[in-house]
C-alpha cells in the first residue's frame, strides 16, 4: 500500500513522507518499522491502529514534541529505543500482552512522570528508563525478578520503587543518581547487587542488605549523603572498594561475623560513625574517641582493620593500636585475639614503645598468649631492655619464669 504519506508493505510501515504534527496511521498496519518517525521534531501526537502488534527499533526516537500516545491493546512488542528521547511525553500505558521492555525504550524521556507496566511483563532490559528525570514512582510486576544495569540511572525524581515479585538481581548502576529515592526494600531473595547500584542516592537514609547477598561491590552506596543506618546481614563476606565512600552521615553500622574482607577505602569519608556493631558486639564510643584523638585513626580505618586483617606495612606504627584497643575492651573476641596471637611479638613491642604496662599485664595474665610467646618472649625482653622499659622488662622476665617454665631467665639477663 502506497499513499502520498505512507509506504506500507505487507502491514509493515517502512516510510512516512508527510509533515503533519498530528499523524493517524491507517488500519491494517501491524508493524511500525525501524526509525520511521525518528527525530521528527514537530510530531505532537500519533493515533495508532488497533491492528498494530509491533513498534520497531527507534521508531519514535528523538520525537521531542510528541506529547500524546495511546498504545492499542493489540501491541505485543516494543523494540529497543522505540521512544528514546521523547522529551515531551508525559505518560504511557504499556498494553497487557507486552512481555519485555527492551534496551533504552524510554531512555531520556525527561517529562515522563507516569508509566503503567502490566503484569504480562517478565523482563526489563538495561537502560530502559535511564534519564527519565520526571518519573516519581514505578511498580514492577510479579514476573520481574531482575533489574538490570542502569535501568533507572539518573531518574532523579524517583522516590519509590515497588517490586511485587521475588527479586533476585540488581545490576550495575541500576539506581545510581536517583537523588530522590527515599527507601528501597531488598528482599532476602536478592543474591546479586552490582557495583554503583545505589551510588548518588542522596535521599536514602537507611538500608538493610538481604541475607542472600555475599558481596557488597565497588562504590555500591558511594555518595549517599543522607544515609544514616546500614545493616549488613550474615552471609556477606566481602565489602569492596569505596562501597560507602562519602556517606558522611552514617552513624549506625552493623557488620556480621561472616565478613572477612573489607577494603581500606570502603568507608572513606564516613566520619560520624558512633553506633557500630562488628561481628556480634557493639563498639563503645570511648574506643573511637581514643583512636581518633590519641592515635589519629579515623573510623573508616577502624572498620577496615576490624573486618580485614592484612599484614600491616612497617611504617604503619599506629596499626597495632586498633586490635589492641579492641582487646582492651573485648578480650573474648576470638578473631581479634587470634590475630594478636599471630603477631604477638610485634604487638608487645608496640606496647613497650607506648609504655602500656597495664595492657601488657592484661594480655599475659589471660593465658591466651602463652604458646605464642614461647618462641618470642626473649625478643620482647631484649626489646624492653633496649628501650629502657625496665618495669615492663621485669614483668616479662617474671612472666617467662613463672608461666613458660624457664627458671634460668635471671641468669641469662643478669638479673
């Protein structure tokens, strides 16, 4: 079928030659082809026929004046980028029967504030609503279990997302830049959250990570300036680089026993943490005050060290203050004590430098370090002598004699 305006071949609209701002597509058209109306800047409205089943790739992409569009119930497929950049389109109802919202379908539709997604949709592809800056809320139907990469990226008016189904996957940057997002409920069925998924969500005040999650990835919550409370449930084993970087208002943090690796930059800039529970016990505020004021160690460093114990560099003199302060307040914490036991000579030498005989006595009286000190006690005593820490030297000497069974200690050191 050929007219002055339409080139239609076996139901496929392949070309529009007209210049109308309000277009009526003839009945009998079943598919609008690739880029038919692309960048038609003066197109304001389109009446689609009830025979239509498919809207092709980029069919209306860049139609910046398109305001009104009713999709007939006959539509079953909307191809990628079909309405990308339709900056005047304010609302749209996706017909029941459509099963997939494809890549970039509504990307950069900056006036789109309402979109109705039917229960027939089971898949949403990447960047589908990216840059829809007027969109305020979205309800995802029960069949949608994955939110892929950048789907709602930079939807900076999006306040609420409702997931009816059992969500399992949230892709990279899925909600990054959603500055108005106030709350996100993550069900325990979620097992993967991609890097930067919630970065820049400046209105989020709290988040509880699901029990099914094993890793908090790179920059996941970076720049969430209003985030105050973070709960990481047991099952997470790793907290990646800059995961909470710049979340300066975090005051409450829960890190479970399962976390064994925490990147040094994970909590960079989180300077207000004071209600912190790590591996099952709550840290007292006095610990942080002492470490900040006396040792110049920031709270993000404390969290890193208490959840990830790499061998410290030689120049990191203050490193030992953190596990030692932890031992002072929580000597029953097995992991911390095991770490000190593995580095007992270094930690005792640090205490000798500090002149902290009280903590030396606490450690040695506990009996937790006897086996570890059997081969290193002489080195500690010699270090105390070299540093003229005579009170600690005498205590270590007596400890060796009484607890480690070396009666010749006085003779060896000329006491």
